[in-house]
C-alpha cells in the first residue's frame, strides 16, 4: 500500500509526494471527520482532464488502477490498496486516467 499526497503550491501547480500513514500503537490511525463517502465504479479508459478538487479528501483505490497526471508534468499510478490524499484545491489540478476499471471510494474531509 502506498499513500500519495497530492497538493498545490502557491503558484497553482500540483505536485505529489509519497507519504506514510501515522500509526497509533502500530495498528490504527487517528480518526478524521468525514463529510461523506461515495463509491465510484470507474469505466474502462475513462479520462478526466485537469481539475482541482473542491474539498480535501482521501481516495481509496479498492479494485481500480488509475494514472494521476499532475500539472507539474509528473504522474503516479495508483493500484488496488493504495490511498491518495488530495489537497490540490486551487490551480490547474490533476488528470485521472483509468488503466484498469474498478471501484474507488471518495471520502471528503468534514
């Protein structure tokens, strides 16, 4: 499992960095308040052009494989079991290309 943090710098460019979950007692994380939970069935070859997120959120990749393209020209592939912490709420944002269809879960923060 990898945790990818996507964020925007003040100039509006989106970037990513690999992060790690902060474990309490080696087995759980701190509880975060969520606004909602939405399961999405991503279609084969689905593509979303550049967009910022409206609200910081986690995206949990259950069965889908997706390539995220950042406005800085880099990209990262997220596979089943990976988590993306998305905070690029301003600027150009990121793209999303489905490489293998499946389900992901969007969990915006409260």
